[in-house]
């Protein structure tokens, strides 16, 4: 087994700043006994890229790599991910016992018959994989565990706990804090975090060497080491903004891929929760008193209890001292703004302007953002 050798052969060069993470992952999968590791991390942190690197290292080391990924549109199709994973072994089904062969054929959609008992499918899948691991080690790689269908998740959980001694490795990735049908209890896990400060800066400098220094600093602060954000945020800015010839917006715009990762999480929340998150984003202080008062000033009936779904989803937290709302990542604030309509943003600005009467500068700015047409009163306040 030579995952560690693969690391030294240069596989880490493709992933800037991931040497330590790869050493841990390779080390967890090292040896001939087999085993499992669950990889977690925030959206955009690079889980899929790490899976690609480990899979390439294993293939270069003589492993047979079987891969699959959960997909939202197939999450209700039983054994759809198991079909992806085991399809390359279709020709080996004939080597199974008659009962195992029948169960696997029906479960994977190759044969007709009543749905087999799930435990029978689990044992048949294990027998199939073990039959293929003699002489050729196997690595199972599964991405996007939250979208793996329930039936496959049960089989994968069964397999992952029975790999020691089989020579088979299992590596799967999931977003931190997102529920799935897969039960990872008791299995070793590793959280992939954002890049360290030096690696993040080096990545930005390599890809965007012409960024003006204050813009570069602002993007590094906003990305907080998230590789996808580091690569996408500069592209979402106009050329004059990248050169610091135009003022950057208060909330940075997201690129297309970042929107697909973050905005969908915001849009899945209740409307009252989205209203509170928008007010908190546009206020920018996290002051719960301001947030509560602004919520009462809106046309809806939102109150601070409506923050619960966002807290449960890991988007925000409430600090006790001082009592304030904190977004888990600055990109979530950008997603909140991107998910809101222009009329919702104006309404939030109006509500904040009503509350911030003792802060004339902030009130004037909110009034300006809430106004579509030139307004003499607002002009005087801003002047």
C-alpha cells in the first residue's frame, strides 16, 4: 500500500495547501487491512477535489477505484447510487451464489422480481466486493452523501463497518452539518477546513496577480480560506472594482457556482427567517435589539424565534456576550442578499432606517438604498 508514497510523488501539487490533510487521509487508509473514513467540510472547501486526488493516487498505486456521487434528482430512487458504484462489477455477478446474484440483479435494476430484503442486498454487495478484492485492492469513493438514496445509504453503512480485514477502503464526503440517510456513527471522520492564510493568499496571487492590494485583502477576509470563494469572488467583480477604481459593494457578489452552493440553502428557509437574515445582513452589526425592532417595522410578523431554522442549519449562531447574531461565514451574507428580491432589499433598508433614528449616518445610507427616485430629504441627509 503506497498512498503516502503517492503524496511524495507529487499528487499534492494539484491541491495547494492540502499536504497535511492528504497525509491524514492517506494515513487513515494506509495498510492492507482495509477501513473507512468519512470526510466532511463546508460547501466549496474542496472535498470533491480531495476525493479526486486520493482516487488518482490509489489508481496510480494499483487500486481499482469505484466511484459514485449522490444527486438530488435521484435521491428518491432506491439503490441509484449503489448502481453507480457497482456497475463496473456487473460482469462479476455471475460468480456470486444464486441468491446473492438474484438480489443484486434486482436491486441494481438488471433483473426483474420483487424487491429483495435489504440485509440480503447488503450481504450480497459485501460478497461481490470481497470477490473482487483478491489480488487487486479496492477503493470505494462516494461524494455528496446527503443526496445518497436511503436504500444505498443503508448498504454503504453496512459495508463501511465490515471492511476491516477485507483489503477494501471506503472514503465518502459530506457537507458539515447536513443530515443524510447514511449513519456514520462510530466510523472515523475528518473535517476538511479552509486553507491557511498563506496558502489562501498564494492561491489568489497565482490566479489573480493583478488584484489591487485593498481588494485582495477584502476578498481574502471574505473567503476565509474557502478555495471556491477564493477562485470565484474576484471573477464576480467588475474590472474597475478589481483595480480598486470603483468602490466594492458592502456585500460582495457571488459567482455562479457559489450561488448554487449557498443561495439554495437560504431559499429553503421559511420566509420570516429569510427576512431576519436579510435585515441582519444589511445592518451588519449583529445587534439583536436592532434586528428585533427592524423585524417589527416590516410588513410581516417575523420575530427572533424565526432565526431557529437558520441556527439549526448552521448558517448563523447567537453569541451570548455580547448578545449578537453572527453569520458562520461571510459568504452566507452574500447569499442572503443574492436570494432576496430588489423590493425585499428596499423594504429591509426602510425598516432599518426607521429603527436607526439615533444613528444619522447609517439611517441616511439605508434611506438612500431604499429609495428608487432622487429624494431631497435623503440627499440632504447624505450630503
